[in-house]
């Protein structure tokens, strides 16, 4: 039996939940990683998803983004059991095509949400992630950290009008102190405008006002021996396929 161990700075919400999880099982093959996961995420909330390695943090985000099947439990997006709001999922190099320029990749990622960015907007977004002047560089010439920042640059131009839900997998990794502060400020601006964020991070998320610890939802039985978890899931198979 599990209790809802998510914590929030607010005891009640006056707005409808953007995301609601009811008794979710996070599963890898036939092995449940967590079960009975329950969460309500409303407008204005940033939820820090935590838990020991192997509890399925990345797996859960991919399930919510529609990239992996949900085997048990129910998910509601603004009260609907389908995906009417196209949540933004950002993870590592997801969606970056090595044969396109930085400008072309960022334009494509924004086009998926109906944004037609001007050249000036692209330049401003790249400047926000300290990649000013990289517009015409081939993406195959970028370092891993630079590629990550290209994926984050779209956050500067996206608003709650495109999608009210952001699913972010370790967005603070490999960023300097100034960029971490800048990104957290952007997250706060987004939820202040009516959005909600569910994110993982091994760092402190100062702007988070809610948390969900998957270690509180481990299966009731103990699994002996080692088996592969999806915590460090290789999402490179989704690259170049326009998955967001």
C-alpha cells in the first residue's frame, strides 16, 4: 500500500490540474520499477522528480511524453486521458539532426509547436544559451554541452500558449552557474504564466515548489539479482525522427 508522498507549497488549487497521475506503474519489461505512483500537477507548479537510480525517472517522463507505453494506471492531461496538449519533452540530444545547422535544428524544433521564428528570434534564443554566432554552424560540430544548450534554447521562445506542460530530463546538467540561474528563472516565468513543469535533476531546483520521490513507490517485493533499468535510457534511437 502506498501513500502519496508528493509535497507542495500549496494545499489546494483553484485551477484544474494540468497533469494527474493515478496509481501509475513504471515498468521495464516485465519488472515493475515503481507502482502506485500518484501526482497532481497544477498551473504554477514546478515538481522536482527524484528517486534512487533505477526507480524509473526517465522512464516516467518518456511515458508521459507518449514515447513509451503506460501499462498500468491512468494519466489525465487537463482532465483528458489522451494527449491533447502535446507536452514538451526535452532530453539530451533528442531531435537534433547532425546534418542540419543550429538555426535549422532550432527552427524545426519550434515548428513542431507552431512557432515560426524570425532570424532575430533565433539569434536572441541562442544568445540566451551563450551560443551567439552559432546560427550557421553544423550541428555535428557541436560539443555535447553545446548540443544540450541548443535543445534548451527553444524554452526561451515557447510559452503556455504552445503547451502548458514541460517534461524536462536533467536540464541543469553540464551548465555553468549563470546558465542554471537563467534556466530556473525561465521555468519560473513559464509557470507564472499558467504552465507546469515536471523535471528531474541531480542538482537543487531552487524554483521547485513540489516534489515526487519515486523511492517511496518501490514494489512491495524485493527483486534479487541485477537487471537492466531504464534510468539511463538511450534515447538516440529517436534522434532525427522529429520526436519532441
